[in-house]
């Protein structure tokens, strides 16, 4: 989480950082909850890796948004990048490999899925600005290194 906040802190205000912290904690509870993870795995096995990974990320983000309210586009972008790294790490722990190209493609698909799921809530300029702002603070859009190195566990 520290790396995420350090990078995001260059782009986000205090309110956005608080929303990101809260959202990230909720997301990690979901990623490392055995029932949620097992469900995610079933979905991933039915789809190409990029599509499955993107759907898993957006599904988690939608659940977070239900709890914390509308996510600011910069918060959503930051959270999506962090989740990409953490979900990829969780998959690696169980033997599924996702390469950098697949992660990049998954992020692009996730952005499109997120916009479709939040139709009319974000405008195109806002999306482009958020992605560019995050790319500028991170050097490039790359998944955040996994925030947690814990084994899959049943519940949190």
C-alpha cells in the first residue's frame, strides 16, 4: 500500500487518498477471501486471461464502489493499477502465469469495462487525464507490485 500511496500521493488530494485507502483495504479483503477468489477463478478459466483478469478487477472495483460511493476517476485508475498487480500475484501463487503484455491488455480491457459499467459517470477527457496523470506519476502504466504476500485464506 505504501508504494501505491507514494505514487498516487503525487496526483491525489487528501480526500482521494482516503477513498483510495478505504477502497484498497476492501479490495484486498475480497481478493484474499477464498470464496471470492474461487469464484474469480471459475470466471477466469472460462475466458482469455486478459478478459478474465479485467473482469475480476472491475468486479472487485464495482463492489468497492457500492461501499464507498462513486470513485473519482483518479482513484479508480490508481485502484485498478494496484488490483492488477495484486490479482496477478494471487494468480501466480496458484500457478497461473500472466505476462506483462497480458497485464497491459487486461488494464486496457478493464478501463473499457469500467466505463461501460459506469456509463455516463465519466467523460472521455476525464479518463484520458486520469490515465495520463497516473502514467506521469508512475513513469508508465504498469501494475503496482503486489501489496500483500499472503497465501489464499478462507475469509478475512
